[in-house]
């Protein structure tokens, strides 16, 4: 099946232009939720997903739209706030959730955004699941019965969990003491994570691009302005 919406890295575009609109993103959340419900191994288990985002101003709007769609489908939602994409992959697996989604357009300017999907294993969503979601997008939005509507919960320790995970990947018999490291956070989702990781490993850290305001992601910082 030729995919209409999914590219090589999820769905991406200019905010306010199809498909990055509140209406479509809510429908995407609902369609994904219905696929997760239909794919579950036990009818007594309610699927749950994790939503993370970067620092773009549109993340608030799109996060709310996704949450509404999932809730209407009968799927619980956990909100991680601004965290890097690998954090969503890690937390989805660690919390044993059904899927993870990231609202981000990587190195693009703030006026772009996108939705990237992870499976319950923290990997890229399988192609056949993406195809099922695209098929479900052709159906109208319905609503689960009132007693089956999904709940939403914010994960207050998402940042701390990922910092500890990053530190755990560093050899336990080594540290970064005596090193001075400059970290360019590009005013993106690692602005409050990367400096802490390197600091706690012992390095003297100089941080730039760590004052996001919703509009300055990748502006004069990051991969587009090394």
C-alpha cells in the first residue's frame, strides 16, 4: 500500500497547513488509538501512549489535539513535556506503553512541526501499522462510551528518568573530570537535559542555545548554524 501521509520519519509539514493542523492531528490521534485498541492482545487492557515534544510554540496546540483524539478512542495518554526523541523511545519501552509519539521537526525552523511514532519496543513504528493507521484515517471520528474515554497524566519525572538513563550508558569506572565541554542545545528539547548529564559526569559545562522561547529553536544555533 502506498502511504499518503507517512514519510520516512513520520508526518511533517508547515504548521497550519495540511496535514499539520489541529483537526487532522486530532483525527490522527483517534485513528492511531483505534488501531492500538484493535491490535491489543487482551480486551481487558487499555492501551496507553506517551507524547513528548520539543520547544516549538505549536507543540502545545498539537499535543492537546493528539491527546483529544487518543482519549476519544479510549486510549490513556502520558505527557512527558519537552524531551528529546530518544527519551520518548526509552520511556515508552521502560514504562511498557503501547506506543510513543514525538512532536518535532528536528532541525527545521519553529514554523514547521511533525509527529514521529515509536512502537512499544521504542523502535520505529512498523510499516504495516502505519498502513493500518492510514486506513483508519479514512473513517470518521467517533467517541468511546463515557466509561471508556481515555485519561491523561503528566509524567513529572520524565526529565530525571532520562538523565539517569543517559548517565547509565557511560562506563562506571570513568568520568569527565578535568574536561571543559561546550554544549549547543539549539534552544531545543535537550536544553534542560544535556547540560545536567555532562555536569553530573564531572565535566565543566559551558552551555549555549539553552533559552527556548517557542520561536527560536535552531535559530543561529544547532546543526544549521555550527
